[in-house]
C-alpha cells in the first residue's frame, strides 16, 4: 500500500492557501500603512508643538524647520529648510503665517536625498496637521496634498487607506 497525497488533495491545499492569502494580504497592507501613518502623525504633532512654542516666543509661526526646538531627521540647522525626509514621508511646512500653520507628511519613497511621491493608490496619501487663527488643531488624511489650512468642512472623500488611518471617518479627519 502506497502512502501519499493525491493530486486533488494537493490542489485543494494550494487553493485554500491561495484564498487565505488573497484575504489576508490586503488586511496586512492596511495594518502596515496604519503603523507608518502613526509615525507621520507623531512627527506632525511634535512639529505643531514646536511651532506653538516658537509662536509664543516670536509672535508667529515659521516654515523654517531649522528655527524650531525640534530634532527631525535631515534637519541640520545650517540652512533654512521647509521640508525634511524620513524613511517613508516628506515632512513639510507649506503654510506658516503669524496666525496659521499647516504641516504635511506626504507618503512616498526616499532614496538618498531624493523623494518620490507614492504612485501606488494603496499607499498614496498625505497626512496634514493645521492650526487655524483660533488655535484649533485639525488632522486629516487625503490623497491630495493640501495647500491651505484645514477647515471644519474640509471633508473631501478619502481613499480606503485614509479611511483606515482615520478609523473609518469618511472625510479622513483624524481624531
């Protein structure tokens, strides 16, 4: 009597493994992106705190990262810098006036000193943190990089990854 597996049994096992990986891989990707987004949210929070301290001492926000009491990767303090690169994000300050502040973390890949925005729709997003003239702090995940301070009605449709990062919020607003 020969012991072993038949071809049908092996095909069934391969089919089951294929179905399990088709279900598990997207969930794994979402979990990885959510953890990467946590890095960006933390860096933007630290940046906002440093900006608020800077505003208290000077009367306004700045887009020069070298003037802040904050250590971000790539910020050397020798030249004026409005952005810096981390492993997964480009952190930048596109708007900084005496009364408002906007910081963004755009997802992409970093190679040496160059940044390439993500072209994969599953990982293409920007996390923004803004402080308006009233001191209200808002965080949002969007697929487009904002150029103005976020408002309460800034609830454009968010991608699936942004909804995951924002814990299901359809507009991508992060609490």
